[in-house]
C-alpha cells in the first residue's frame, strides 16, 4: 500500500501545479495564455448550452438559455480549481497521515475550509510535513476565494464597457445591427458629420475588446441584455459601414473609418484563435467572401433610399468592399455561430434559425407620422421555427 500512497503524493503535486498555473494564467497574469482547466470548463459549458439551445425553436428562447452560459462557465472554472486543489492536497496528505484516503480527504477539506479539525482527528499528533501541508492548504483555500471575488468586478467591468457602445448602436443601426443602416440612418437624420467621432469611438472600443476578450476568453460567452443586440454583430456592422464608406465614397470617407477597420478586424483575428479557429492574418483582397453580390446590392439600395451620395458604381465599389471584408468576415462569422449571436443580415448563418430584418428606429415626421418607410422586424429566408 505504501508505494501507492507515495505515487498518489506525486499525482497530488502535479494536480496542485496544474491548478496553480491555471489560476495564475487566468486571474493574475494580464496576458492571453491557454489554461487547460479553464478551457475545459468553458468548452463543456458552451457545448451544453448549444445543445440545450437547439431544443428551442425561436431565437428569443435560445438567447434566454444561452445567456446563462457565461456565468456558468465562470462557476465551472471556479469549481474545477477548488476540486483540483482539494484532490491534490488529499493525495499529498495520504502518505503523511494515519488512516486511508478518506481520512486524507477529510483532512484536506477541513484545512481548505479553515476548520482545522479533521486533520488532528485523523492522525493524532501531526508530523511536521502534514502540518505544513495543512497550513498551505488553508492559505490556498482563502487565496482562491479572494482571487475569485476580485476577478468578478474585472469581468463585469469589461462587460459593461463593451455593452455601453453596443447599446448606443441600436439607435444608429437597428436591431440586429446592419452596416448599410448605419450610413443610411446618419444621412436620414442629418448627422453624417458625426461619423468621424463614431468610427473613432469604435476604434477605441475594438482595442479594449481585443485586450479583454483575449485575456478573459469567457467574456465571449456573456451576451447582451437585449436578445437582438450582440457585440459581434455590432462590430461587424460598424466594420461593414466603414468598408462601405471607403468603397462607395472614398473621398468623403473620414480617415477614422480606415483606422476603425484595421483595429476592428485585428480584434476579431485575435479573439477567434482562442476558440480554435485558424485565422488568415493577411488574406488577398480578391479572395472570396460568403456575402453575395445580391446582398450587397440590397444594402446599397437601402443607402440610396436614404439619400447617401455614391461616388463609385456598385460594380466598382463591390471589388473594394470585398477587399476589406475578407479581413474580418470569417472570424466574425465563426464567433457569431459559436455563440449563436443575433441573426441579422450580413451577419452569417445560424443553425436552425432564420435571418431577422433589422427593427429600424422609427423616423416619424409631419409628412410621414406613421413612419411607413420600412419599420422592419420581418423574417427573411427560412422561418425562425425552421429545423
């Protein structure tokens, strides 16, 4: 029996090292670094959420279920850390205490919960090694809980910063957000001069999201409070609006649009690999995209209806627009499908769900009090209940 106990001690030490490195890389080190335990908790939670979401037919019901996945992934990681430390200390105490493995389990649990009773009962007078292990286990339990408590404000602070700008986007882009609607809406209400500041704020936003969502990947699973809002679809719409402006009216496009595009697609290219996607960092501008030319024509027509001035022909603009979109379409579609983001136009396919035409902000005027110029809100393509 003794060799097995000492092998258990070695295994316990490896578990402690794995748990400590996971906590260090996830909670302490401000850098994107893979953590096996955290990744297991996150991916298991995501798979369960997607499976459960597929049991519902409407997007709103799916969103209600998937909204729990972010918090559940956090709790799952916390639980795995505590379990790894608990089992690790139990295996280390096994050869150091009289009695079997159950005694070591009670001793480790008592020490980590700082009860300080089970160890003394299990082995009478404690040896120096057992005493040291008990003290370290007690400190570990307190330290893990303290780090977890400090971790939550960081996560929710980053979430709130992200969602503030996404919420502001609803009045400019509809819900779900759509790139052509951004330019059309700015033209309709006469605020096109605000586009430079708009793109500048989204450049800063994209930089913040790139840093927080690579350092804390679980943030990708945290959904917007409103079912039809999504940070992924919102960023995609903003990038599309910047690319449309540069492709259709290059002389009038502000320099901030180009800067926003580059920061935006770099953010998506940084975040997607953490979830298993192989990203092409420098694709050719003539590479194919999923968005069709017919869909592009629909977006341009919406802008024309709003009175947006077009300097290039649609055929010429399509080549330039596609050259921009090839940089961000694939990672945006990948992340959107991964978390089942709001199924807006130009946002990529979703499993078992149709595409929702944006619910556009109403433009009531004395000449058009009922705002009949396209409220939106109708389903395009497959029915939302399609299997």
